[in-house]
C-alpha cells in the first residue's frame, strides 16, 4: 500500500465479504448480504463508485463501505448494466442483521 502511495486498498470477495484498508491502518470488513442475484454486471463498478463518492462527501470508512456494499447488492438484484436506481438504496445489511 505504502509502496504505491495508495490511500485505500479494496478487496472484494464476491458473495462472501469485502475488506477496505486505509494507508493509516484503519480497516473495515463487511460480509456480503444475501440477495436474489439476477445479474452481477456492474456490481464492482457500482461498489467502487459509491465508495469513492461517499469518501469524497466526507463520510467515515465504515459508512462509505456500507453504502458501497448496499449499492452493489442492489445492482445484483437487477438485470443488465443500467438498472433504474431508486431514490433510496435498500439497506440489505440491516435487513440481514435483523433476520439473524
């Protein structure tokens, strides 16, 4: 990470988890929520774009990571690369936590 001057390193594990580590040593690991997957096209791009947008808005690592996971999960529930985004992305992580 330091060798290449990276502020963030993101590792996505598909249907299992994602981990983000910062150059300061902070990290966040979130299990992937279980959703009915119709198509995974665009999920990674949506994850990355959402994470970057939320970090640039000044949100914490955990908040930005959570938003990225929820957006990627939503994209997986849609068909094709251009899903119609709702005004509010469902909070799949909270739904999963409530169903434990």
